C-alpha cells in the first residue's frame, strides 16, 4: 500500500489532537478544582464547637442579666401598695453588685397552667419561705441576714405573689434565680437550686426548663456545673492577695 501524504498526515494530526484532549480532560480533578473549600486546621488549631439548644443568638446569656430583667419579675412594676406590704426581712438581698444570674424555669405542661394555691403549697414543701418583694426565697440556716441562696418569682409580670388574691392567680410557671455572688459558693448554691426546681416540678406535675426555655437535660446540667465551678475558682483567685 502506497503512502498517501494527503490522507496520512491529517490522520496523524487528528490522532494527536484526540490524545491531547484525553490527557487534559480525562484526568481526575484535584480536591481544590471546581469548588471552594474552607481552610482546614490541623491538630490543636481546630476549634471545638459546643452543642447548643435552639438558636444561640436568641438565648439570653447567663451573667449578662440584671435582677430587674429576670423573666417575669421586675420589682419596679409592682404597685407601690403591694410593694410596701411585701417588704420583709426574709430574703432581703444585701446592697452589693450582682455579677451573674443563674435561672431555671418550672413551667406547666402544654395547654395547662399552675394555680396560685398549688404553687404556694409546693413552694413551702420544697423549703422556700415567702418574703421580700412578695416572692419566695431559700435561705441559709443561721445566715438569713446574708440574703437568699436563690429566689422564686411568678413567671407573669410583675412577678410577685399577691397573697390577698391568691385564689385567682393562674400562671404558666415560675422562675427560680440565684444571684452571684451570694451567701454560698456558686456550685453549692446550684446544688440547692436544682433539686428544688425538680421537687417543684414533681409536686406541680410541671417540667424544668433551662434559661433558654428548653428541657433541662444532663448535658446542660453538667455544663452549668462546670461554669459555676470555674466561677468559684475565679473568686478564690481574686481573694488571694500578693504576699500572702
């Protein structure tokens, strides 16, 4: 067979082009080709993301609250006549700055409410005393002048319990809150607050919620304990003076 240059040369060129296209477009893409990927961190540089409950931007941050901002409770909204009648030495807080508030809710189940008389009976059974500001308090035996370990307010503003009209009180729940610093170390106070909230929930057939209105689970309880343990350690460090 004679070599026909007019046919052979174009075939050779065409074959070379096909091989070049297979080489260029037939190779697998590298991971960075065709997509954007966030830069990865290795080892200790990787950030640990803690689990959250609900929308973290919508949740109140413990420690950034003021007593007047405890949900459902604001002593300034209590009518003057009720406020003066509610002044009591029981549970009165000493004049000092408040750096942090830890809050729990005991809320009625969906479609239900808590009756005022039932709340009062449950509070007394749980070891709370009615006192200052028309709310309930847990006191330290023998140290009542130091203020309450924690308090319990009505979830409905202004938050007090009007004993003169208790039979007509209906509320979706109560707010338990402790202010720091308090008469006890933070972790010790928490170990009194949590069982009280659980006892109230048992007596009222209600449920315990965290500060974000989510069911209080073991993980959240452990996280709060860790936070308060760290708080106590920081307070101890702050009390150590140079040279001692």
